C-alpha cells in the first residue's frame, strides 16, 4: 500500500509539469550517459508521463467538443 502512495505522489500535478519532466528525461536518455538499469527505469517513467499527457489532452479535447456542441472546430489564432 505504501508503494501506491509513493507512486501517486510521483505523478506531476499539471500537464505542463509532466511535459517539462518528459523533455528533461528525453534529453538524459539521448545523452547516452545513463547506465543500462537507469535507462530502463527512465524509459518506464517517460512512458508514464507520456500516457498522462495524452490522457489530459484527450480530456481537454472532449471538453472542447462538449462546449462546441459535439463538433471539434479548428483553432485559429486571432
């Protein structure tokens, strides 16, 4: 049970925080300086962050569709 709490605490609170952590993680992975065991751990963390970011983007898209009566309209900057 302590593992679940520890795992939950490791999840970033915002999309932006997750994206920033993911960008740093990718830079570390691409550097080639990590030992093999850390590569696997960091890759798994990256997969978790990516899944979280995708889920948040889908949730926002769903909210936009709801607000636009079910149609996703293209975004155009004003």
